[in-house]
């Protein structure tokens, strides 16, 4: 059986206003800066064993540096690398020891749109804790959504080459993929390749509401929320970070436990973006493009320097 990814590890982004982004994650968003070097900072979630769930790098342009996923072991890393090489996939780095926090063994490659993906195993875990009731900070990285001109082809690539499972489609323009029981760890939506949003899970509904309230009290712009989507049965509250990227707070999403009996649904375009009908106001458009602040990714087919 072909090796498959086990979970989403992290999202690495490059930004122009580095200092504001670092302050945003550490002082506003509720993450913990664990390590840093000149122009690069790593942020962990208190409730996650991952060494870091977000990496921020100072750059002349905003871009996705890479999306990182876990594999079971070093043998699986080599197996997937060999399979991708046979398929003609372009590599950004060859399998080897990683120099990022926690070390491990892995490599980077370009997906069909030219985004960099990192796969790794044997990364040392960090000490973490179960968040307390009412604690209003993220407990883990939930999912990442990216734009693609050809969502169907990219969805197929992640299924066939990395072992993701299809959780459903919204029309033919929004595909949801999972690599854990969570409804989605990655989603692909039709549009010019760039970041759509990065999502962070809080412990529960009360913690989610408290976290959103804390961000609003601090004056952080919310573009869409508070509401609940049909896909993933998930809450949402979308905010804009200092560099124009969309970041999201969510409560735990739907989980798919029985893969054998699950049939991925296809929702029509008439599916409401918010089933609660609580997310709209005179200051929020009825059909917002969540990633509208995000500029086109200038890092496609270019490996990040670190």
C-alpha cells in the first residue's frame, strides 16, 4: 500500500512587514514564539505537539513558503519521494536531515501549481498541554485553503500522490481533502494561485466565541463571521493580518470516522455560506471573497531560501 500523509504540520509564509506579523501571532493571535533567527520566526500552539504550526519569514514579497505534512517514518518519506520523482515532479530539496526545529527527515517538492510542499518524518515533538476550559487561544492548526486555476487536477494530485481522501465538493470549484479524521486539512478553491486562508482550531464553542471576542475587542478587522458553514459543519470567523492575509478561528470541525461507509457529498452553488445567518451585517458583504486581501503568490516555482 502506498504511503500516505498522516497530518498537517505547519504553514510557512513570507511577508513584507515582518515585525508586525511576528507581533500579530505572538501578541494578538495567541501563538507562542518558540525559536527565531534573523528574519525567521517559528510559532507553536500550546495544545499541539508540533514544534511549530506557523513559520514567518521576512521577504520583499508576500508568498506561501511551503505547506508541511507528516509521514509515518523515514521509509515512507523515501517511498513517496521515489514515486513523485518517477512521475516527473520537480523537487525543491532532496530527502535528508531537516534543519528546522525538531529536525527529522524530509524533502520539499512543487505541487502542480508550483507551491512548495514539505513532507517529513521523525520530527521531535514538543511539550504541550491540554488547554483549560474557557482558554481562548488556538489549540492546533486546523486547515489551510489555497487557490488554484484547476482545483480538480490539484485535488486529484493530492489524492493520488499523497494519499489524501476526498471529503466533498462545493460545486466544481471548491474541493475538501483530509489526511486525518477531521473533515479537511487542505482545501482547493478555484482562482489565481495564492493563499485563501489559514485556519486555527480552538478547544470548543465557548473558547471559540471567547477568542473571537478577544480579537474584536483588540480592534482586529473581521471580514466575515461569526457563522457556520455547511461543509465540515464548521464555525468561522475570518480576520485580516497585518500583511493582508486571511486568518481564521474555528471550533472543532466535523470528523469522518468510518471511511468505508462515507460518500463525499457535492453541495450546489445555492448552499448558504452561513447556515446560522449570523455572519452578515451592513458592514459585511453577503458573498465575500474571503481571500480578497491576499495578493497573487509571487513564490510559485521558486524554492524559499530557507
